[in-house]
C-alpha cells in the first residue's frame, strides 16, 4: 500500500477534524480525545452533511445537519439510522499522518 503524507497530528485539534482534498473527493480526517486518527468521506449518508464540521465524541462523529451518529471506525450509521460512509486507512508515524489514496481509487471503481 502506498501512503501519502497529509500533515501532522497537531494540525487536527483533539475531538476535531480537518479536510484533505484528493482527486477522489474531500476526505475528513478526525482526531479523538485519546489521539486516535480516522479518515472518511466528508459527507453524511443521510443528506450529505459535512461530517468534518460535526462533533467528535468517543470513536463517533455526529453530523451537524440532522444529528446522525457515524462510527469513525467503520463508517456505519449508529442507532436506528442506516447507511455508511467510505473509510480510508490512516497511518500515524510519530507526529506525521498518512492516508492510503489507492484505497480511494479502488473503492470508487
């Protein structure tokens, strides 16, 4: 797998997110309170809300539009809601963050 550098851990506030533009769309990169890092498409499966602007709690994010809760680990909607978001592998090396862009291409095909 080829890894592409997308910045450093300190670029993302704890319990927050930042966006990365890729040839395959905008990716939201999340950091939890305990410094776990996750990446997924930046749109809610419900109405396309910007997940990067949502509230991170535990290993989930709540969409800012209609309060859908999405698992950062699986990309699946939690509770009674149904749907999922494409997740992207992330690697952390010290302070540096990397994503596997080839995973985006293969999931888009």
